[in-house]
C-alpha cells in the first residue's frame, strides 16, 4: 500500500493499548449506587461520546445524584486515573511514527475521546508532537458511524481520502472509513473480538499485534 501521503490515527486501541481504560468504566462508577450495567446498555452506547454516555445513563436512572453532570464528573476522575496507570503505547508504534515522520507523511489523530484526556494521555507518553493536529468528537459532533471526522482530517491535511490511510481498531469505524474512500489499516483488538471479521473485511492491511508488522508493507 504505497504512495500514501497522510495517516489518520484513532487513539484508544490503536496508538495506545488503552481499551482497559474504558472497559466497564461506567460500571466502575455506577456500582457505588447499586446499579449493574447490562451488555445491552453497553451495546447501545457504542460510538457515543462521554457526554452522550452520561446523558444516556442519567436518563435511564434518574435517581443518580447530580444527573448527567454528576456522572460526567465521577467518570472523569476514573478516566484520568486509568490512563495514568493502565495505558501504554501499542507495540512498535513509536518507531513506526518515527518512520512516517522521516518520510514526510502528514499525521493526524481522529478520536472519540474527549480532548482533555486524549491530549494528556499522548503528551505524557511523548507522542503528541508527531501529529499535525487532533480532531475529537467535540469537534465534529457525530460518531464514527459517520465519516465526518475522517473527511475533516483529510481536508485539514490538504489531502483527498484516497491519499490517506486510516488506522483503526473499531470494526464499525473501519467500515465507515473504507466506504468514505480511505485506505484502511485495521488493528486487531481483543475488545472488538466479536467484530473481527468485519474489521478484516474492511481493511487493506491488518496489524495482528505490533506496528512492526508493517515494516515492509507501507
């Protein structure tokens, strides 16, 4: 997959091995109120922003103190603590980013994570300066079921979708990017095991475990 000029990266599960930050996060907060989050409720929130998740559960459980705002505050504290203790760069990602920078490939981040968390997580790991800019769901207002965040990223890079490779671990997001005309590198992530077939079907390249696998492919 040669000739690309831009690389658009998801963050959680792609640049960072950080899906554990989000695993059962809402349950971690709601258990203090005697509530159990079902698999169906988690599935309903797929692709939601943090404020949308908070509003969803505040609407379902009006007895929660502080409503959506209180839920946001409580989850924010958990997110910060988990990023500091759990998240780390994906295997091989730092040498890979170094290589793209040497080749003059333009790089951007497209993440559903709130900017305040994403920037801190990457800055703490000396990764933020690799990228020209970051777009979050706060910037585009829609989830990755729509291609807006990828299209806006390509436009800001001054490139067409065909000039860019999107790096993603979420199967539905790979499908979105592929349909929008991007080349896609899917990153196999245990948190999305149920959708792995979709990820592989939507991807031009696959990372099984490490970015080192791409050394002779890009």
